[in-house]
């Protein structure tokens, strides 16, 4: 989007911020923290309230963050990391201690904790069964600990699962069932959910289908219809989401628990890092999905309201790029809480998005490439080093900064490293290849950011040239290469159904 258009939109947006937005009741958002700089929780709470979003999903349970939502009324799902499951599966005492530290005092402090997600996407085939034996015992122990703490009627356990835990063979949604290797376990888990009034949380990503399958009918990933809807048992499917969702509905019915509540734990569209990851496509996806949520029509097999957490609130510049370079660009908002594009969280074309307020920035200065240096070998090696230890995911094919010339790309890499290092003077050294300037280096659609000022910002290290001893190892223990993969585990992909026959092309994908 040209900067002039951004300015016009931003100015018009300010005219609408006086009225509080009343959002979709079932709408929530994920907030991850795998970033060099994170907004303060109080600013995030205000951002959510200003946009009518009253549900938040976290991937951990840091009390210092969760307690900042006290008194806001925002419903929160906190998380237990996969690496903790073995301990909680074996020890009820450990589960009780965790609840006493992360749940009970916060509930007493007026934090609206609603769910505890015990693990995240634990049955991905990528994990080769690593959490098969620990997940269900951990679920039961955490729920028992919640019950004994006197909050079990209010706080329920669940586990956020990837949609690869069910499939439909070579049929439509009517053929849905849990995956063979975990079917018996999944039946036990969903019956446990049913008995404890816990929801089934599933992550569904149409974008991944488009990203990994060139032949995927792209319109089927969106919500504005396709030329030849898919017919299954007399029901019409015009988008991948409905077909995927109803495959789960059928799977639950076959497990004997047809009424278990379904919550979409993650759904979204990235805005950079791939030819299909851009603002135009993200806006198209969110516009369609939010209108669908607002309509309360549900899906063919389960009409009614849909509960969903959008993924994600903001970009995370330290996430692993193993799934793809788009992985750091899932945010609806930029790293500083400012919206990337117009989005209506009411789903009714009624209100424009409100950006974060009270954000403080580092000085308005940038690190750019010193064009006077003619050592091409050193420049190339230093560029590679800066990208390895910073973030160059916006420079790839089809990305927002791909049109920069070589000098522009060098500058972008240097500036990202510089900003991620809190604008330390040493972070713009690069043996004389970098220089600090006051003029905005942004070009066209390519934003050269100025980082936010945060008290807990990470420091990645100085900026040595590749010839220094640092180039053979990480700049510090906090680098993109060593950052947790977080929620970026969606690279395990399977085309579950591909029936081609005249009028029917059916893709049921996760």
C-alpha cells in the first residue's frame, strides 16, 4: 500500500476512534511473545478493549503478564508448554503447585482466566508421538488440581490441536474421523472434555494449503464463494474452513460426543514473507471470516455462532522461519500495535480498527549501508551475517521489500539488526559498512521500522564484520536461529482428500 494511501487511511481512521467498538462475542486473538520487543500488557489490554475484542489466548502463563489484565474483563486462555507435559503427567503435586502459582492468585486478583491449554499441537506428526503418552494424564492432573483449588467450575482445561488429528479419507466431511494412530486416545480425550464441559480447540490454516500446494484452488481458501461448490451428502461447501470444521463435527459425533464445544484456537493470514502473504490477501481473508462470524450462520453441520482466536495480534521477529519466512508476519497489527490495513472487527462494516495508544519509540534514526565502501565480498558476507542474526524475511520473492536495489537491501538488513538491538551504536558498525542517519530510509511498500522502547527488550549483541570471531557463532543466546519454534509448527502438511471427477474437486486440508 503506497505511503500516501496509508496516510489518508490513518487520518480517516482517527475520526472513528471516539466510539467504543462492540466486537463479535466469540472473537478473540492470539498474542505471542517470540519477539525482540513486546508491547506492555497494559497497552495490549487497551488495544483489545478499543477494538471490541474481549478474549485473549496466550502460549504460556507468565504471571507478570497475565496479572496486568486484572479488572479488564478480558477472558484469557493461558498455556502450558509442551516441555512441561511429562512432569505434570507424572506428578499431581507438580500440577497443584503450577495451579497455585499461575491460576489461583490471579483469579483472586480479578483476572478472568477461562481456559488452560495443556500443550500446543501435541499430536503433530512432526513430533513422532513425543507427547502421546503425557498429554492426557497431564490434562487430567491439571483439571484435578483446578478442582481441588476451588476454581475448576470456572477454569477448564483443553489442549490446542492441529487439524491434522482428523481427516476424511477420500470422502467429504461426512467421512471425518480421528487419525488412525491417535484415534483411541482422541476418543478418550474428547469424552473427558465432554464430561468436564471443556472445549475442543483446533487450529485451522487455509493459508498453509495455498502455500504448500500450488494446485490448491485459491478461492476455496477465502469466503467469497467458488464457481463449483463442493457437495457432500447434499450439503454445499464453498470454502475450506467449513469443510474442515465439519470434518471435526463428524469426528466428534463418531466418538460419541456430538455436542462438545468447538473453538478455533488459531486462524489467520500472514502479510509478508511469501508471494501469497500480503496485505491484500490478508484483508480479503479477514473480511470474509469476520463477516462469517458476525452472521452467526456457522457451518452446514453446526449452524450458530463460531468462537475463534485470530492469529495473530502482532508480528514476532524472533520466530523460527522453518515453516516459511512468512512465520514472522502473522500479525494483524505491526510490532508497535499499529494496524497494517483496515479491518472491521464487528464484521458488519461498521467500525475501523484502532491502533495501540501510549506506545513509546526509540529515537527516529536508522542504520543504513555506507555506499562509499566498495569491498563487495565484505559487503555480501556482512549482509548475510546481518540477516542471520536479524530479520530479512521481508526481502524474499514476493515480499514487501523485494523491490529494493542491492544497496537498499543492505540497508534494510543493517537497520533491522540495529533496531532489534535497541539502536546500540555498536549495532550499526559492521566494520564501517553501516552509518546512522536521521532521514527515513523507507521506500515505497518497504517499511524501515523504528523500534519501540520497552524495559525488557532483548539485546542480540554487537555488529561485527564477518571476519571477526563472532561470525562463526551466534551473536548471543537470543537469536532467531535459537528462538523457540513457538506456534510455527504448521509445516507438517497433508492433502487429506483430492478427488477429481468432472464437476468435483474436493480438498479437505488442515
